[in-house]
């Protein structure tokens, strides 16, 4: 039986580092994979870079569970998704993370919502031809800014190959975040892991008890999920190493 949790790093955590340094850091920290980002490390237009990063990642024994794209529904022509998909295919990523627009669900009008739904269906069809799934970034100022809005978007699009990430909302309580997480479990792909107090990045160890609750909730799906470290205190490698050790302990105990 496969493990419920795999551990990894979101490359945008270290936008200032070269891919080689990120691979080395993930390998040293005993993580299992890297979600490469499309803004700095693996831009969708740069095929040679995608091939190079794929080779170095796999040579280090690491996997690429997802491509962290910056494609935004309702904001870009669907045709601009083609290089994103091509890059994900080169990386061998089984999933592409996309953004549900630039407007909060309550701020967007009916036309914007419909354009986002239409875009999601069209790019999901494109991705399906390559055997790749999609996942929404669960984030404020998008149409996936709450569990209610995300569930509505997932329902309206109506495709089993479109999923959602989850991450805690820093201005919500443990109970509120668990409520949102529980509601999204049937559609959950992967998780972005961090511990913030307000807008201050703190050591993941300080939030270990809270994250243990989240992992215990997630494990009930019986599916496999990647727990991906994203952003660390002071953007430092020392903080990352400590957080990675904490993450590994958490998923082992879960």
C-alpha cells in the first residue's frame, strides 16, 4: 500500500537560488520531490531549461509531482496554456497548478466567473490529452479563496481531473482551517506547508501540533498527497533544513 504523504519543496521558496542549489538542498534534507515554479526556475517558454532541470532532478533521485504554473483562468488566452502544458510534459509532472483568476470570488461578476469556468474546462481537456491533471491554487484574491468558492468552481467545471491544493489561511483559527480542509478532502491533490503567525514566517516546529491535526485529517482520504514546503523564515536555507526535518517527522507520525 502506498504511503499517504510524500514530502517535497516548492521551488519558489528560493527564487534567488539556481535550480542546482535547490536540488541539492532538497536532496540533503531527505525530501522526495520538487514542485518547480514557472516564474523563475522553469519558465514555460524555455524548453532547454525544462529539459536541464528535469535531468538534474531525476539524477538526484527526486520526483516532480506538479508544475507550479502561473496561468490564470479568465485572465489569459487559453492558447497561452500550450507552452505551460508542453513544459509540464517535459518535466514529467502529472499535475499542473493553476490560478483561478485575479479577483476574489465575491468581487468577480457573473461574466468573470463564467470565463474562468470555460477556461478551466478547455485547459483541462488539453491537459487530459497528455495524461495530466489540474489543481487550483487555494489562495486569496482568486475564485478559489474559500472552501465554499472552491467547491462551487469545482462543481461548475464538473471534471474529475480538476482538483485543488490546500493551505491554511493565516487569519483563520485551527477549527476554521480544519473545516475548510475537511470540505475539500474529496477534491484535494496536494498541500502547501508553512507556519505563519499573521504575516510573520515562523519555524514549522512551532506549528507542529496544528499541522499534526491537519495531517490526521488529510490521511482519511486514503489517497496519496504531496506535502510541499513553501516559504521559510528569513528565506534561509538553515530554516528550510529545520522545517524539512519537522515535516519528515510529522508525516512519519501521521
